[in-house]
C-alpha cells in the first residue's frame, strides 16, 4: 500500500501550473483521499532542494556554457534520482498523494524526440533512476506549438523555451506518441480553463474512485 502518484505532462504553456493548483485544492474534499493523506505538489526539474540548484543550471538562458545534449540528459537524470529519493518515494510511503509537473517522459520527449538522443539510452537511464516508481495516472495537456508560443509571448523564456518552434514541434509529436503508447489521459488544453479542470477531475474520479 502507498499513496498515489499523478503526473501532468505537456509542452510549455499548456497550463500545467494552473491545473495542478486547481486539482490540489479540489482533491482533499473529493472523497478520493484518506483524511490523513496530504497533497505534495512538486516538479521536474527542481523538485528537491538539491534539484533546485540543478534547475538553475539546466534552464539558465545566458548563452554561456550551455550543456552538451548528453550532459543535459545526465543532469536531468541526476535531478530525477534526487527527486525520487528525497520527495516522491517518502511521500508515497506516507500514503500522501504526489502531483508532479513533469516526470521521466518529459525527458524522452525533450531529449529523445527533441534533441534526437538515443532513446534506448534514455530508457536505460530511466530504469536505473526511477527505482520502479511509476505514475498511477499521467495526464497529457495537449496544445499546438503555435499556441504554446502565443501564450508565452510576454514571458522571458528559459533556455529550453528559447529553442524555437521546430524543436517544440518535435517535442510535441514525441509527447503524442508516448501518450498513445502508454495510454495516458489526453485532454485538450486549448479549451477554457474551467473545462480543462472539469475533464481532469473526471479522469481522477474514473481512475481512483
């Protein structure tokens, strides 16, 4: 027995932060959770204290000392190893519900499909790092690359967000393939925010009731 692990995936601008806040406030009174369980909101990269430092390295957009794609992959893996050991696994063992903004399939989408790194290497690293921890439910908030860019036009981009639309198209196609292969819940994030929230709640009820 352990808590539940929910992951929200999608390209930047799909509304992950907004929806995680909404469902985190809704879940405790949904009837799905035990009254002693807590909600743990987290993210990748940067879900642990050590990971926050790695996030700064990974997302710094100063054009200086940008990591090689393989180095980037290994830093993401180090972040995830610490995240699982220090945050996710202990929380699940306490019967808490963990909601994460991204997990290992973001690495496959961004570094595999986006960067073109060997997907077999990425999957081997995942097997080493994840310690058999897998999401109970992954929800893919799907938007077009064009909408992603439009929603972020007034935001200062981080290093990954600055890669441009061709990179984003590759990542988005990767997410679609992964979502189909792993039978994720796919929700159109181009809808009104309240409609997206309602569909996410329906998915949670369906999976955990």
